[in-house]
């Protein structure tokens, strides 16, 4: 019996089915479920019929969900949503036949967003970026990763990371900030990528010292940085005890997946061109694959990631928005899940697992991503009659309520 005042829960929601995702396979479905929480953590996950007392005796506040499904809060483990301006002009250029690489080599692409981001002050950057995080939250995201990488000098990378932290504080969602200084070569270092990497390796300990960095990423690609340069950034991260992840094998097979796996990295992201050796290295070192179907869709890519190999080798597949102004101006993780089903033939269950359990794993977070007692009370109540609808509907306001750390945010 749980009824004395000091053991009462802060909240209890009853009357919805639960998709707990708390097992290696399946939705972990509980029909007519109940979810209790206390001090920001889940205190009960199970059938309503198995509650130890009447709801009113158990919790301060009882919500009757009146149907629908409750899932873990979604985890968007790869975004670049802090930036200024937009690149709708490049979207039009690509529709006329220009490629992403051609635009980048002609001085557009990432570097054009760098110009706009440098020109914005911290408050302006926050004002432009916050609505994108709000859009993700409205569609069920309770934890998101945000990368730097449009500053490309110390002050502007710092400004981006500070804005990332401020978004978490302003919205009450979990934010993991990733330093992506090695995203592109800024114009002032033209012809001297090694000199730029020297700077990146100097900035990282300073930014980390300010508590602004949770992980380190790089863009290992023909139009980014090579494996030797990436390795130098990763070695600096390692001396600081920071986890690494990598934009790997997006446009070509640069052996990026194997490189980040060698460093015990959290994830290799994009991975369309990853070879079987890369998949094996990821499996061996426990590195997750982060699938980014938004960029695949926008760039009209045709090369699929090695999905069957990931499955065969039990490499966890996360799904994320990659929200960025160039390749993926996508502000709904649910839509990314849908694109993962349509383009990559993930099952809706794999897509949901990718945006919860495996998304959390790709951020190194073990306290969220599934509904289980002791996990953070991050959950979403959806107006759907079966979980596959989360991937089936393109758009639409399906989230009835969104809770993070037991606080109702939507
Ligand atoms: O994940 N590939 C590098 N970074 C981003 C694109 C950033 C941009 O074009 O602004 C990506 O696709
Ligand atoms: Fe990205």
C-alpha cells in the first residue's frame, strides 16, 4: 500500500496505453496503463489494474488520459538548430540542378550560414533558434542535441554553445551541446586546414572549461576534414574525457565510421556510404548509427545506409532530424521517423526505438528513452490508436501533452 503523505507521487496519468520500449524488441505495450512520477522520475509504469491503491490516494495530481498512447519523450540526437538566417536560395539553386557540393565549393553552403551566424548577437541568435526547438518540443521531443559549427572562431562557437544551453533552460527540455568546430574551413583559414585544426584543438579545452561542451563532433568528408585532421580533434577530446561522434560517410566512404568506432565514439551519423568493415567496427566498439533521412530526402540521395548489415551486426539505429539550414530544414522528429520508414524501410517500431532508446544511447544517456521506474519522467501522450500512426501521419498535431522531468511542457 502506497498512501502515506511522504510516499505520494507528484503525478499519475491513467487511461492510455503505454509503449514502454523497455525490452530489446517490441513496443513493450501495456493496455490501459498507468504512469506515476515523483521528483522528476517515474515511480510507476504498469497496468492501471495493478496500481497499489486508488489513484487519488497515490498521487497529488491524477490525469485521466481518456485513450491514446503514451511513449517515452522523443530524443533528437543530432541537430544544428542554432543558426541565423536561412538557405532557401540554395534550395532553389538545387532545384535548378546545382549540387550541395558545388554550392559549398563556390563559397555557399555551411560558410554562408557562418556569415549570418557571426553577424547575429547572442540574443538575436537565441530569438531565431528558439522557435525551432519549440517546434520539436510540440511534436514530442524532450531531449535534443545541438551542435555548434556555424561560428568557426572562438567567440562565435562559444556564442552558439551558450545559446544551446539557454534553449534548454528556457524550454525545460534536456539539451546536450556538441562542439563541431571542425565543420567547415572558415574563409580566413583558406588553404590552411591544418592551421585551423590547431585552433579548434585550442578552443575545445577552453569551451569545455566553461561547461559548454558535452561531446565533440567533426565533418569527415571531401568538403570537410580528412581522417588525420579528424583524429587530432578526437585525440584532444579524449584527453578531456569527452565522448566523440562523427558526420561519417555521408557523401563518400571516407572510412569515418571505423575512425569514430576506434575512439569508442557514441555514434557515426549519416553513414550512407559506410562499408561493411565500418559496420563491423561500430558493432565491435558499441558505436550507434544515427540515420538522418531528412538530409537524404532533401539532397535526393539514392545510396542507402547499410541497414541490413546494421541489423545483422546489432548496431543500434537512432533516427534524428539533423535540423539545419542546408541539408535538412526539418523541425519534426516524427516526420524524420516517417521518412526513415519510407526511404530506409525501417518498421514504425524501429523508427520509434530510434527516436527514443537508441537516440538516448547515441547521446550516452541511460536515464531516458524508455518508460521504466527510475527513468526520467519524460513522456508524451499522443492522440493515436496505435503506435504506427506516429510514423504514418505526415504532420498534424498528434501530441496531446508532453512532460519532461515530470513537468508538463505542452
Ligand atoms: O549534417 N554535413 C554537414 N553538416 C550538416 C549540413 C550543414 C549545412 O549544410 O549547413 C549535415 O548535413
Ligand atoms: Fe549534421
